[in-house]
């Protein structure tokens, strides 16, 4: 996937990245539920999928992210 560098200093610039694409019947509800997690998980919806860009997720945050996604999807 492509990751936005930043709007202020480099508007429109992207970097190659890896991410997670989540397909769900009510993808907007999944996105909202992830935003309510602590810490909040923010993605973007494109072509009916919730995209989570992993470029800024530190390795020590992987387990927290996976547990939150699994928890939310278990309720979806």
C-alpha cells in the first residue's frame, strides 16, 4: 500500500508501506469500533475495505493491535 508522508511538509507525497485490509459487511462500524479502542486505531476506508497502514506501528505494539482487531471483528 501507499502511505501518506504528511500533509504540511510534503503534501501529496507517499512512501511504500505494508498494511492490513479488513473486509466486513459494515466496514464503517468496524472502523468506528477500532477508533474507540485504547489506544485508538485509525484506518481509512477505500473500495469497501478498512485499510490499516502499519508503517508507524512499532513491533512492540503488534500484539496490542492484533488483540484489538480480533476483539472488534469477533463482535462484528
